[in-house]
């Protein structure tokens, strides 16, 4: 077709599963297709960096300090995590299950 790439043949980003769906126009939202075949510049909804970081803290047994939303601070090592909470293991004190939505931030000691 006169050297133009029509987005079907030879384009490595072409995905046949989109056949039959209505095209998403660039007039709404950000990152519309400008005809260059580039993907949207929108950031992914989940990067899974939280999971990677928590796994790193557990595997290395790195002591952390957690500041809660009520400004209480607790220290220990994270032994387990779930979608909703982390388990903080502490020396000479009771272990804690802390809901993630109650955590303001945490840092390594």
C-alpha cells in the first residue's frame, strides 16, 4: 500500500484479538493514538513494586520502622504480608498484624 504501514501487516504491535472491537478514539482522555503505532503513555495501574519490596524486606530480614496514620511508630521485621495487612515481628514485644490502609509509611532502620 504505497509503503504505508496500515497497522495490520508487519507491525509487531498489532494484536488480532482487537478485531471486531470499536476503535478507541484519541479525542477522549490522554495518550490517544497519533497514528505512529505507539502505545498509550498512560502508566500501568499496578507495578507490583510493593510486592517486590515487601518480599525483599522479608527475605533479607531487614528491620523496619512503620509510622501509622495515628502517628504511632512501631519497629520490627516483616515476616508475612497479604493484600490487606503485614505481620510485624518484634523482639520482646507482641507481634502485630497491621492493616495496610493504616500505614502512613515505612522505612528501613
